[in-house]
C-alpha cells in the first residue's frame, strides 16, 4: 500500500486499457505481405514433410503440376493473377475509386442544387 496509494489504483482501473495503435495503410500492407510469405513458407514446409499425404492431396486438386511447382518454390500466383489483383486492388484501383467518388460527389451537389432551385422557383 505504501508504494501505490489507493486513490491511484482506482483512477487507473477507471481509465481501462489503452486502445491499440492502428496501423497505417503502409504498415498494414507490409504486415500482410510479411505474414503471407511466412504462412506460404510454413505451408511449403508442411507439404514437404513426411506426415503430408501428397498422393491424396494431388488426387483432389485441379492443377497438380501447379501445386508441385509451388511446393518446389514457385510463386503461389501466376503473373496474370498478380496483374488482375493489382488492377483490382492496387494503387491504380485506389486512384480510380477516388475519381469515381469525386464524380459522385459532384453529381450529388448538382442534384441538390437542382432540387433547391425547383423549390425556390
């Protein structure tokens, strides 16, 4: 009790836990890439281990050669898939989304002006 006055303990418990710091978009992207690489390495390692049943897995997947290439160290996505993903979710898509939202905002402002003009006149 002598090191922590009772009123100090009550004050700290009322404040509760501090909320975690949110990641920036760049930190979020980097963490996602790092965790994905780590998980893919773990998956490759498991697929190369003795407890992995390669034959039963290969018999159930659509592209056994692609899977074998992945286990051997190849990328988990094709260049075409990466290109489509970049178009849909990359920086280009963010720029396009911003332009679309700006156009939508302009359209909404024009509609509001037209509505206001029709009520005024």
